[in-house]
């Protein structure tokens, strides 16, 4: 994974490449997201409350 100029590039494994090809019909070696796209995907997951701990 590398970052430059406000973007993140995630290199895919061969298995991940195959999953993307089957799902989209396109070949790819990596996913590239800019900072805004990455925040949109991460922030909602962090804001969700988890199950309450019953001790």
C-alpha cells in the first residue's frame, strides 16, 4: 500500500484480483482511493455502535 498526493493505493493479491474480475468483468492490480473517498468508507464504520458488553 502506498500513499501520495492525498490518495491511497492498495495492491491486490492474485485471489483479490480474481474476485474483482468475477464481480466486475474488469482486470485490476490495485484499488486507488483519494482521501475523501477513503474517509467516506471508514468513518461510517467507526461511528456505528457495537453490541453492549454484558459482564
